[in-house]
């Protein structure tokens, strides 16, 4: 009986600790766990309080991928305090105490949980498409041009790949796009631009991951090189605050260029690297959006396993 009591008290102890020190998303997650409510039930209780919040938004709030800030969202947080039987102002106070605005109530940053969840989803989608770890291709060059639209949204991207086959018979590549939190991959458009055509497309709506086959038209022989280009039109989420690319294998050159609409020029911009989603960000370097093209870029001469990206803000 003593062990059962200790087990039952564990969620409450975690909740009390989180309510004292935060951060908000940890406290919210602990409160939901302590009440034993699935997110669908939480959403139902909120609707009875006259507040409409999607299950996806609730999931992002407790993951730390978003932080509620809009008036309707703050109404939801106050209702959650009642629904989850928390002291008044306990969750609101944690929001006020937070000085990190990079995940403020809108899509824009990829948290550790979001990245690891997307990795699990990607494994499933690639299995559905029959794609192996590297697909028999070695990357010689990978260049991406990302467009940020007038509403600060990730409007789309264009990618140019240079690959070499290291086995016979390779006739396709599976491209992956991870949209910002809140994006809708089913509404994205994939365009084959050069030396390929689109095949099967798979997506996961909750994580925002899209995977698409790009068919070469003829099988390559081991040692053959191949160049192809494609584009993905996104514009399905809110304001974007970063773009990153995760690599599982070493390879050739990677270049990332982010171009901003004249109506959405950022106040600050920097590059960064991570050895893994769980690792701290390193290699931070300021980038200046100058010249008529309104673009910033980063070039990695040799791809290494890990994450390379560019982040920006308008505040």
C-alpha cells in the first residue's frame, strides 16, 4: 500500500514543483497529468466555459512549442486553472514570469519535443514510402532558398540537390519538409522543377511533417551523379521565427538562404548549430539583412550530423 500511495502522489509532487518554478508548459503538462484528462476532454471542458481551443494548440502549449498570449488564449488559461483545480493566477503568473518570447502563442520555433516527435513521425512516413536510411545516395550539395512572406509566414522553399549513387538502381529521393507549429501539410503544394517528378506524398497533420517521393525517371548506377530541384509552397502557419535542417549523415556542402518580403524585415537575425535536438544551440553568429535582395545565408562546406539553422525576430 505504501508503494501505491507514493506512486499516486508522484504527479501531485511534480505539479507542485512546476507551479512554484515553472516553466509554464511543464506546469500545464503536470496539471493535466495529475487530473488524468486526455486533451480531448480538456478541450471539451474549455468549450463548456465558452472558450474554443484546438487539441493541437493544447498539445503545443504543453510541449513548449507555443505559449498562449492572445486574449482568447489567456481566457483559456484562466479557464484551465479552474478545470484543472489549480490556484487562481497560478498558470497566468508563470506566463508573466517568462521572458522568452520565441514561442509566443504562434507558430515559429521547433522545440526539443517537437523535433523528436517529428523524427518519430518521419520514420513512420519513410517506412510507408519504402525509403531506407540514406536511400543509396550520398549528398554532394544541398542548397535551400526559404521565402518569408509579407505576413511573416514561411511562404515556401526551393531546394537544389546534387547527389551521387553508391549502389545500382537508385531512381528516387524522398524529400522532407517540417512546417512551423500549426502548419497544415495536407494544404502544402509540391512542385518538381527540374530532372524529377513527384510520386507518392505522405504527411502527418499534427507534427506538420511532409514527405514526398521525387522520381528521377531512370535508375542510376553506382558512382553516377544527379542534379534535381523541387519547391514546396507552404504559407499554412502563422509567423515563422526560424528555419533549420537536420542531417543524419555526413555529406557535401549545405547552403541555406532565407529571403524576407519587404513588409516583413526582421529586427535581428542569427545562425546557429546543434549537435542534436537535446543539445544546447551553439555557433551563434549575427547575420545582417542588407542589400536589395533582403536575404541572409549560411554555408557549411561539409555537412555533419546535427542541425544547422537561421533564426530571426521582429521585436
